[in-house]
C-alpha cells in the first residue's frame, strides 16, 4: 500500500502533467493556425502562377473561346484561383 504522502504527490504530478499537456496542445493549435494563415497567400500565388502558365500556353484562338484576352491573363488567373463557389 502506498504511503499517503506518495498518493498526494502522485495526484499533484498527474494534475500538473494534465495542465502542461493542455497548455502544449493550445500552443500547438495556435502555432498551426499562424502557419496556415501565413502559408495561404503563398499557396494562392503559386496556384495563380501555375494558372498563368497554362493560360499563356494557349493559342489566341483558344483564349478567345474562353473569353480571355492575352493581356488579361494575369487578372483572370487570380480571379479563377480566388473565386469561391457559393454552391448549387
């Protein structure tokens, strides 16, 4: 049987460990949100760059079929990447 002071110490350690884990979890969640927020514009610019590359490779006739002029490729690429569909 454990000595009463050991039981109290074990309980204190368990409570303290629980508090440390909760704090660590909150900090990791906060860090993940900050990283995600910082990465979003970088990812969107990469996607827009890819879209511009694809649109630039099209012929003038193909661009005309989709209603885009060559001079508007940059604006159109960003519009396509940033467009948020409202649903059906």
